[in-house]
């Protein structure tokens, strides 16, 4: 093998390893978000959607344990995704997801549970 060929081969292996590590981190981050979503019926957990662009609409799926949403995320995070653009979205389009995110659930919220900040409702 030539020097250039050896260098190209190493670069390919490094890119593969970086892709593998990025997928691993993304899966763990998405898993954490999904599992920290409060559960009543499981609709909020079932509505997490992963893709290379923001998802539109809601999913008609109940997923109290979150394993279905996590499994769907893992399927979307197939090898090569990060090298093909490097952008992934985790989206939940339910109209009440902001209430869950900012501690407004249950209604009325527990005292002191709402996050403060410019993006809070």
C-alpha cells in the first residue's frame, strides 16, 4: 500500500469512529429527553420524532415507557447520518409540550416548578 493509500485508509477509519461516537452521544441525549418527559397517558413520550429536518405534525402513538420512541430514534440514527449533513432534530409537536417542558404540569403546577427565562411561557 502506498503512503497516500495508507493515509486515506486511516482517515476513513477515523471518520467511521467519529460517526459511531456521535451516534452514541445523540442516542443517549435523545433517550434522556424522552425518558424525562412526564407521563400520564404516554402520548407526549410517543410523540418524540427524530430526523434530519424538523418533523411536522403529531404521531398517534401512546408510549408510557418511551421505548418505542427511543427505538424509532435509534433507527433514524443509522451510520453515516452525521457525515451526510451532521444535523439531527428531536421534535415534539404536541400543543401542550411547552407546558410539560416548563413545569406547568400538572395544572396547577407545584409552587416553584416553572423554569424562569426569556423562552418560558
